């Protein structure tokens, strides 16, 4: 599969690639059932909701990648949306900025978008042509940081729209998701290079190759012990510490296909599982899974903590968002190594 083919499948991320990581010590695991509430997107069909974030207005905001719109869902499930720069602009990742606006990437349009909660849109072209901006996050320096999948760069945009770009040392690296680490640096995945990158506020980049067999990191989130990440078509989670040591975190469900990550207010690392679940890993390694009704057909994709301190997720092919509620019952799994 060519690098270009890998990148252009970034919405579904069904890549047929494997990742072998260094296993860690054993830890307990459990799984169970939970109440999951789903909210259909009523404003448009086949919207392909991908990323989501807690907004500054007490709602959640999400990218409707398939129709070029930015959606808002209230805690009551009411959905409204606003157009991005074009129907085919492919808005992908979204983050709340320090200016209380929503900032998002537009891959095909090669722009960074800014949307106020009242729907006022401003866009900023990425200086590198055909860079395909992908991930975005609010940085610790009052700016937004984003990745350029085709441009092999990490970008910084301040709230006035000024963009600075930093080239990733490894060619054809395809930087994807990006997250702020506990060390105050930005960490990002290199999808086709099989590396995790770290960039400080001055733009200095360090890369950490993933062990044995390569890897294809997909989504990242800061959590206990470092930066946690998922890898395309790998049935485990993993984390990397500041020294670059990678620890594999096995999941108890053999058909797991983890996609998105977020750290919850309960201290657990939450993940979406394209096989039809939402899961959580506790600090002691206990894994709990929450089945989504008919979930495999809906593709649970990205996950975030809402203003209500509950865990919300997108259903990429289900044209809906979901929320995890109270736990109904638990079943314990045998101990799983690696946490």
C-alpha cells in the first residue's frame, strides 16, 4: 500500500497493518455492560461524524467530515450545524481554542478553520501546498498546534491566524493526531513512519521509533504514565513515556479495533472500539467495556469528555453521537499483561 493510499483512508483507518510493541508487566482487567445513549444527527444524512470536543458554551462540537460541516450537540441531544468552507473540505479534527472559538482542520481544503459559537467562520490557508492538515489541539502556549499529513510538518497557529511550520525529520512520516503531554510538549503520531514525535514550544522535534515490526499510530491522548495511543488495525492500546519507552496495553476482547482516546475525569483512559464498544482502562490496568447497540455497523470512532463530565463518542458510519451513562453490570476478565 502506498503512502498516499494510507493517508486517503484516514477517515476509516482500516489499513491492514500490524504493530508489535514491548509488553509490560501483568495487570488485572474486567469488562462489563453500561447504559449507552445515542443521539442521531438529524440535520443531515451520512455526515461521517469524526472528531469531537467539549465546547466553551456547555455543548459538544464535532466535525461532520462527509458533508463539510461543523456540528453542535447540546446535552439534551439537540443538534445544529454550520457550514465549513466547502462541502468537500473534509473537516476532520476539532479543538476549543483559548479564545473560546472552535478550531478545526480541513484536509482537502488545506485550511485551518475558526468558528465562533454563533457560527461566524474564518479560515486560514496552510502555507505548504496540499499539506492535508489532520490533527489539532490547543497548546500550552495559547496557540493551536496541528499536523500536516501530506506536508510532513507540524504547524502552530496563533489566535490571530499566523502560522509557523516545523518540518518532521523523517520523510514521508504522515503526522496525524496530536496531543499535549504532561511535560508541556506536543506529541504526535507518524502514521506511515511508525514513530511517535515530540515537539517543544520552540519547534524542536524528537522522534521515537516504535519497536519490533513497526507501527502505525492513529490517535493520542495524555494519560497515566505518558502518552497513550492507538494503532491502525492493532487490537491493543499502548503508551510511551518521556524517555521513549513503549508499553503495550492488551485489551480483553480478541476482536478489539481501538480508534480514539481520551482521559476521563475518573482517571481512566477511555477508548472507542470499531468492533462496537467503548472501553476504559483504569490506573491499575482494569479494562471495562461498554457495548454500543449494533455498534460494529456504526463504527465508534473518536471520544471526548463533555461539559457534563460524561464520556461522549462519535459513530462514524452510524450518523450519530453517543454518551456513556451509568454502569449496569460487570463481568471480570482474567488478568491482561502490559498495563
